C-alpha cells in the first residue's frame, strides 16, 4: 500500500472520529441541561408538596383543638 492510499483511508476516518466526538459533547451538554431543568422542577414540586402538608397539618390540628372543647 502506498502512502497516498493510507492517507486516503486514514484522513476520512480521523475526520469522522473528530466530528463524532464533537457531536457527542454537544449531546452531553444538551442532556445535562435537560436533567438540570427536570431536577429544578422536581425540587419545586417537592417544596410545594411540603408546604401543602404543613398547611393541612395545621388545619387538622386546629380542627382537633376545636373538637376537644
């Protein structure tokens, strides 16, 4: 095999490798952003649920106090 034939084979392979690596990094960054957004949304939902539980517990305690009298 001549040098030019080796280059003809290796250069496109190297180019595809670099392109694939660039695309993989872009996909990874995109997925990390989506995961972060979902985590923030879940944290906000958990906070809202906790506040509802505290409110419900307070109202339940008030009803129990009224019924004791």
